[in-house]
C-alpha cells in the first residue's frame, strides 16, 4: 500500500507582502518549503510525493526535495485546484483505499509526533482524519454591520490544520462532487463532510501555524528553535 503525499505549494502568498511567494522565504537558513518537506520526510520517508508548483515558479530548487519518489505537478488557480491536479496524476497508480495525505507547504512547524499520531489514527480509520487544535478564544458571530450578533459556544470548535488524510478514491469523488455542486472547499475535510461523512479530528499542536502574514514567519522561526531538530 503506497502512502501518497500531496503538498500544495503553488500559492502566490500576497498577504505576506514579500518579494517572493511565502513558501520560498528563508526560515533558519532554508526555504519554508524545504523545511516543510524535510519535516514530512522525517516521518514518512517512503511516501510518494506530488508537489504542486506554480508553472511560473522561479524559486523552486529540486535539491530541497528529500523524497526519492516524487513528481512536480502544475498548480491550479485555487488550492483545491492544485490538489485536484495532483490527485489526477495518481489515476491508474493509486489503489482506491490508499491513503493520501495533503499538507500545506506553508506549515513547516508541524510536529513529528503530531504526524505520527495522525498516521497511527489512520490504522483504525475507514474515512480519514485531520490534525486539528481546539479553539482557545471566545468566538463572535458578526452581523452585516460588523457588530456582534452572538457568541458562538466555544465547546467543540476546532481549528482545522493539515495534514489531512483520506482514502484516494473517496477524496477524488469528494473533490469532483464539490466542483460539480459548487461547494466551497477550503480544505479536503470540507469536501468529505459535504458527502455526509465525518472525518476524525486528531488533536495537534497550535504551533502548526500556516505562514500567512509577516509576523507568522517570526513566530515560525521561534517555534522551530524550541522544537528539537
Ligand atoms: O493561500 P493559503 O495560505 O491558503 O495556501 C495554503 C497552501 O496552498 C500553501 O502552501 C499554498 O502554496 C498552496 N496553494 C496552492 N495553489 C493555490 C493556492 C495555494 O498550492 N492556487
């Protein structure tokens, strides 16, 4: 059984206001993308990687890919399009029940033990699972005027993180269905949920942040210093 790894890294990262896409900003002497791939490789060295890159990417360095089995895939206009393109390269190669793990290139701080916990959870799982962290702040629902409409009960609310792992055939069907019905898909789990299924939440660290804004890079550098290499 092959473990497939999809890393969407085709975003332009305009919210970073940097001179290059955020996955290529330096983090402890290497690019964010190189750090993310190295972290994944430490826990899943045998996985087969599909790396989604912008067709006009001027920064990618193949030496940053530690996987022996990998393929570059042209990214799409949205994250979900990039993931769908990567999945399409698995046709005829992946078995229906192979696991596909999708992990954002912009999350270099995912802990090795969280990756291991996700992998372990899959051993007893039929549908799939995602790393997630319980919400710590009080959550407000806004009305159209930007005023508080009400406070959402925080109990049972989670931040969806990545990796998210689903069976190949189920994920393919779910993303196809979401496209056909116009369902908004900001992560893989939301497409699975739209099919009436309930992915498993695997508790993961809040330090698995997605680098989005300039301050996130500073935080990520600090987090990496605190995590043992
Ligand atoms: O933009 P956002 O932070 O949500 O992107 C999450 C991940 O998806 C990033 O690693 C980014 O490079 C990737 N992405 C992609 N293709 C896109 C947009 C984002 O692979 N069209």
